[in-house]
């Protein structure tokens, strides 16, 4: 993987500059590649993170994406070049001119909040939300032991207003900002918000206290032997926040000796790309994970050597698998390391570069696309599973299907 240094709070990633790598499926690191300090932050999804446990991507996926921005390097933002900013004084102006569906504008406060979420921490009440076709805001998930849970809020409830502001028809990002109390800045922690809710015909309002919460992006469970005798370890990755890649590596190392591994990326909308690359290092022994172009020069992200390449691996994906999660699934598929099972992924493969504007806001503008080790662009296409349950058997449980695949792959070495 691109190695971390100590030049920033999160380490400076060093990535090689490559020539002629597009389309290459070789796993070997080119001898001629040289390393240089990464001087930018590349963003692989540019929708405002709708809250690690305060909001979610609107839609039908019940697993609801939680973190939507990923970074390759760790220098957070850079000022725009003269030819990029023009007379724009704010991120909103710059984004509105771009006409790009993935470009996003953040206020300085929103961007700071996003950085906290990528660190696995956030201020909120413990709700995930989504919108329906009519614009109603529905509670998609309630965090266990959260203030929202203590207030008796349930999945399926309708959120009608936040502190008297109606939310129906508003973008999810705006509703999440209201829930988090973004306008209060650092004062949001410990403040109280009044939520107007509806369940069936019942309508009520409830004060809920905002607190600092932490996400648990990686969970692991070891399944008992099934009827086929297969013992599988299931590593579930909700999002790629800071430290999640190392957690995946520890989980994979602890699971050596099992009959197989199931890496569940369903509903994972991405996160920090460096964390996804580190997660890839759990299952690969060096080699390319992804490439991307920057100013006409091809860059590459590498796995570290020494990963577990012997234990059979199945990766679970669905339409909510996005961005750096797609990058990981595509890399393991192209490298022949895993069988991908589920339904086609979202198809977010473009690259955004954050730029600071004079008013302190940040614009994320598309600068290119990343490619898998085999040279595939996933933008608008996504990862097609090796075993597509939408085609073979949509009613079949994906995890059950994964275990069946593992039983046919044999034991690891």
C-alpha cells in the first residue's frame, strides 16, 4: 500500500508514478516506478456524508450508506488554481458552474464535521435517515444505546421536523445538518434538538440530546460449522473510516485456519481509500490495487506484501456498495483473489479533488476516474459479481450462497 509518513496528522501517503499501467493485470510492482510525496487529496465520492449514524443515502437499500467521502492522500485541501476558481468566492459558486453530478460544496463547518466522521466520531442523536419517492424523511436505523433509542424512536418512524423546521422534501444532507446541529459548531455537543415524529396516525414531538458517538465500522464473527462442515469467518465492513483497514487486517490474520472468509461490503458506501487499500493488503501479497490519472500522469495504489493469499475468500456486494468499497471488490476480483457474490454495485468510480475557496468553504470537483488492476473503469458500471444473485436466484440469502461457494473452493493453506 502507499506508505504513511509523519508529515501530517494522518501521515503522508507516498504513491508511485507509473507509465503504461492501464489495463495491466500484473500484480508485480514495476521496478521502474518511483515514489514521491502525495501532495493532494483525492476524493472518490463527493456527496456530503449524510452522517455516520446521523443520516443515510436516500433510496431503497435498507443497509443505507453512512460515509461517502474517501481520500487517497492526507493533505486535506488545497487552494484552487486561478484557472479553476475564476471569480468564484465560494464552493457553491464553483460547484454550480461545474455541472458535474458528483461535485459537492461544503461550508468550512461542514467539512470539519466530515473530517470528524471520517475519524469515526460524530456529534448527533444516533439516527440514519432516508427519503421516499414523495420526499418524506423516514428513520432507516436507530443506533443502539443512542439518545434516539432512549427517546423511543424506531426504525420506520417518519421525521416531520427538526426544531420546528419541516424536513419533507429537503435534501438528506440538509436534514442531517439540522440533526447534527451544524449551525452550532462545537456547541452542538450536549445541545438538545426537538424532533417532530409520526408513527402511523400518531404524531408527537420529543427532545433528544446531541452527544459525541463513535462508529464501529468493522465487526467480525466466526460461524459454527454448517451442514457442509464449512467454518467461515465473516468480516463485515460498514465504512472505511480511519483505522478500519488495520482492523480488517487483524481480523483476517485471526481467522487464518478457518475454512474460508466472507468479506461483507454490502451497503458500504466507501470512505478513506487508503483504508480500503490497507484492507486489500489483508488478502494480497503486494501488487496493484487501483490506478488513477492525475494531470495526465498515472498513479497507483499498492497492497503491502504478506497478506493471506491462501484462505478461500468470498466478497459480498450489492447496489449500496460504492466508491472505495467498489475499488476493493474490483481489485480482489481482478487479482483472482476472491469470488464476488451478490448484485451489481453502485458504479461510483470518478475522482474528486477538494479545493479551498476564499470564504473557507471547500469544493470537490471531478478530475478523473480510477481503474481496477485489470484496467476497468467502474464509473457508471460498477462491479458485476461472479455469481449475480439478481440473475441466478434473487431470493437466495447472499451469505448462505457465499458459504456454498466457500465449500466448493476447498480449505485454505
